[in-house]
């Protein structure tokens, strides 16, 4: 899996990167949200972004806002935070979830905690991809059957072609 680590702490980056590299993940690192945005504009194909919430230059919320304003990646996002106050964590999630955060991990974390959360997240994402793929396939088949059973015009053929293109794009994204 290709993972982007975004954290201003060189120690946190080093520790997290060591854990993930040993699990055969490909890792890129940036030290603030702006560096991450710049990298994602060039390399948007990360499976996962591990995002520190509090950083200089561009913090986690600023990164998410910039990402949502100009969506150039659809990577899963997990926030890493040292914030353990439940009220503050709820505020973090209130801001983060609408902007694409799927989970959070409290710092400091153990190797097992990190790997378990990533595994659970990936399982959930794979289930969603499979569900979306089935829905798109059913829609394509329904349109094709509708087209075969009736005398349709060129606009219906165009619609079917567009749906098939959407399916092929989604299938390509799922494979990646």
C-alpha cells in the first residue's frame, strides 16, 4: 500500500515509517500540510494519508479544507493526534469527517495499534469498493437490457456508453 505521512515531528515520522516499511508499505513523508498538498498535486495516487492534526505552516484542518476545495486525490485519511480530551476529539471529528477523515489514532500509539487500525480501515474500504462496483455493474446491465428490449434512440446509446465509461473508471480506481 502507498501511504503518505504528514507530520511535523521527525521522530513521529521516523517511528511510523519504520513500522510501515517493515510491513512492505511504500511511504512518502512531508512535514506540514502545504508540503503534502504540493506532493499530492504531483502524485495523487496514495491509498492512505496519515495526517497529523497540529502542524506549522498548514495544519490538519487547513490541509483538509485545501483538499476539499480542489479534490485532486481520493485517498483514505486518518488523523494522528496527541489530543486525548474527548471533547476536543469530538470537535476534531466534527471538522474532519465532512472533509474526508475516516478515522483517528491517538498518539503515542503502538505498532499493533497502528497496523490494526489500518487493516480495519482497508477492509472497510474494500467492502465499499465491492459494493459500488456491483451497483455500477447492475446499472450498466439494466441499461443494456433496456436498450435491447426497446427501440431506443441515440441519446440512450450515449447514456449507456457514459455509464460504461464510469464503470471502467471506477474499476480502474478499485484496482489501484
